[in-house]
C-alpha cells in the first residue's frame, strides 16, 4: 500500500487518517499519540488540525465529524518511533521514507518545469502582444482579447481548469510549455506571412491541437498483444 503525500504551501505533509490506514492502526490511536506528544511534534514544525464534516445520514442529521492532523515528514517519523517494531512496522517505515523521497523528487521536477514554463510563457506573451498590435492595425475592435482567448484555448486543449496551473504535476506543466511554444511559433509565422489576424489564431489553434493529440496518444497505455 502506498501513502499519499501532498504539498501544502510547498511543505510535504500527509493526512493522519491516511497514516493510520498505511500502518493498519486505528486513527483514534494515532490521534491520541499526536495529542499526547503535541509539544514534541511542534518542535518539528507546526501541527495543523482539520475537521471533516460527517456524512449525511438517511435518518436525518450527520455522522460524527472527524478531526485529523496534517503531518510533515519528521512528525510522521517521530510517531513511528513510538510504535513497537515488528515486520509490518519496519516495512511501513521503509515505505514511508520512500514515499517522502519520491514526493520530494516530484516536487523538484515540478519546480524546474515551472521555471522553464515561465520562460516559454514570456516568449509566448511577447508573440501575443505582436498579434494584438497586428490585429489592431488591421481593424480589430477588441485585439486585447487574444491574451485571454489563447490562454483559455491552451487550458481547454489540455483539460486544465482556471487557477490550476500552480498545482499541476511536472508532466502536465511540460505539456503546457509545449503547447505555448507551438502557439508562439505559429503567431510569429502567421505575422511574417501577413495572414489575416483571425487566421493566425486559427493556425495557432490547429497546430496546438495537433501536438496535443500526438502527446495524448503517446501517453495512452499500449494494448497487450
């Protein structure tokens, strides 16, 4: 069993409920240890608590709410030191170390992808500015719309909702970078060829759509023969 590690304000944490399932321990026991050793745990970082509302009951009302903690890596390890070692606990400790290590690697890859993506976005924005000026000079009544329209087009092609970009994994960020590079080149090619500004947008969308199709096909699992 793997445990889910999430980045919360750039700090890796896991839900105490997930930790209890991972260790095959009752969550109540885990929570009791957190409360008992809260002072020690706080020396390893802030211990944020959350409460999840209980499920709606058929007879009316709601089930009891669940209180849980969001633990960082060191806090998880400290809690594990309180448990008596046996074969399962030792395996769980090793798996937890690997899970946090993998999460750090993925976070680093995402940060690198974001840095590269910002460079490409800057180039694309310059190209869109050129398109805005180009369209304005040729009679467009609302050329500034291309900033919003092109961003929305990219999001729609890749299935990204507004406001999601900062939390996307590295592979998805690379897809954005690829599409924005294609759009950048298409706009510059269209202006150079003195195409109609509406046709330049169509060209960018067609090229971006083709690339996204190839990327999605390449990522589909291969059928067994």
